[in-house]
C-alpha cells in the first residue's frame, strides 16, 4: 500500500499539488483577503464620514460628504471586480490554458446570456451616471419614478453601480435596480422649500390676515425651533386660490435640505396660534382653518 501511494505521489499528482495547486490556492486566498480588505476600507471611510457628521454642529450632511460615501461604495465594488479578473487571468496562466481557446466558448456563452446581460449592463451604466452626475447620495430624501405610475420614496441608504437602496418612513427597504429608474426627484439637494396653503374664511379681513401672517414670517427666524432650519425669512406669496367659502393664501420658506417637512409643521403651528389670537381662526368655522393642499409641500 505504501509503495502504491509513493508511486501515485511521485507520478505527477503530488508535484502538481505542491506546484501549480499551491499557487492557485495562494492566489484564491490572496483574492479573498484583498476583497475583505477593500470592503473593510470602504466601510471604514463611510463610518469616518458618519462620525465627522455626528461630531459636527451641522444639521444635515454636506453634498460632498454624500457623494464621497457613494463613491466609496462604487470603488469597493470595482476593486473587488478587478481582483477577481486578475485572479482569473493568473489561474488560466498557471493552468496553461491558451486564451485563444476561450474565445469560442466565450462567444457562445455571450450569445446565450446576451439578452439577460442587457439588463445588468443597463443597471451598471445608469448607476455610473447617477454617481458621476451627483443626482443623489447617501442620506438624501428622494422620490424615484420606476414606470408610468410607480414611485418609490425614501432615504437613500446605499448607492452602488447596480442598485439603489431606499428606506421608507415606515422602515421598509426598497432595493431598486438603477436601470429601472426613469426619473429621480431629490428632495434634499442643496436646499428645500416648504410650501404651506392657508385657507381663511372668505368673510375675513384679508388686510388683517396679511398683517398677521406677515408677523409670523418676521418672527419665524427668532423662533428657537426654526432659526437653525431656515435659510431666510419665510415669504407670504398672497392669495393662491378662491373657493366658495374660503380664500387660500400661500406661504413659502427656504430650508436646509430635507428639513422642509419639519419646518412646514412648525410654521403651521405658528400660523394657527397667530390667527387664533387675532380672532380669525375660531372653532366655529365650518371649513378647516389651516391645511395643506395635496402636493404643495415639496
């Protein structure tokens, strides 16, 4: 038995394992370690950016920080793909497989997978343009149109070349292939605008209403809950529409990116209190005295 094992080992199998087999094993091990290192580095960069934001006094992430986190994710993806390609080339070289012999099988495989690969290539190209054009980044509040009537809205938690991940306000996670995104609406790019429609009774003294709401706009920057979120003084745009028993006035305010909803809620509280003090907003009014028309908060 020992003689048979000795003959088997020295017949070429043992030498192949100790030679080419060991080199292939070391290459695969090195590729795994390199992929882990690339992933660890990208995660460390993302955590560092998050830590810098948490330690700063900023209320929102800067556009450059959002873009850096997205780029870190893409670079890690490309780095791992490059390592895999290099290892594949090295393994074929160790096994002495001529590249010309792979052309025909690759052509057949490419034709077979051509239609399926179109979607993947479309996703990758769309992701490339999303990143390079800075359409949105980590932490942005976006609304993505996926078809004629399908929309997905949430906070961006991850952007890669292939997919975008959104977290909704209910905590659900959308994973959307980038090639399916028809249109993107970034609600937290550079700055945002809160739009509030204020219906008052048609019988109210509009001059007095304008004076009261003008006072709300002037006092908003002094409010401790609003002064850090507003970029400038809110503006009263005037009468937006006239209904049968109400007149709708519109107020707008420029805010920090992604803070338009919070500012809108706080401004409505100030408006309700100011109108109540002026005797305009009373509980006896049949129509609601403060509301937001569908689609007006942007």
